[in-house]
């Protein structure tokens, strides 16, 4: 017998939101040239995007 998922079971984690925010800020810094160390910003963006995609894969 299965039960319906409650709203609390499907909440978005604050950790995921933090990782997504860091990824978005790093992407913005690379896009606009705001970052002094563009190599680190690119690394942070790519790593964050990879982690976000992994989270979305596991969530689905």
C-alpha cells in the first residue's frame, strides 16, 4: 500500500538553495567580468552547476 507524499517531504533544502545561489553569483561574476580571479570564478560556477544538476537528477 502506498501513501501520498506530504508537503514536508517535498520541501527544497536550504543547502540546495545556497549552492544554487553561489552558482548564480559565480555565473554572474564571470559573465560581467566582475571577478578579479576569473579562473576561480569559472571553477566555482562549473562545480556548482555540476552539483545542482546532480541534485536535480537525484531528486527526480
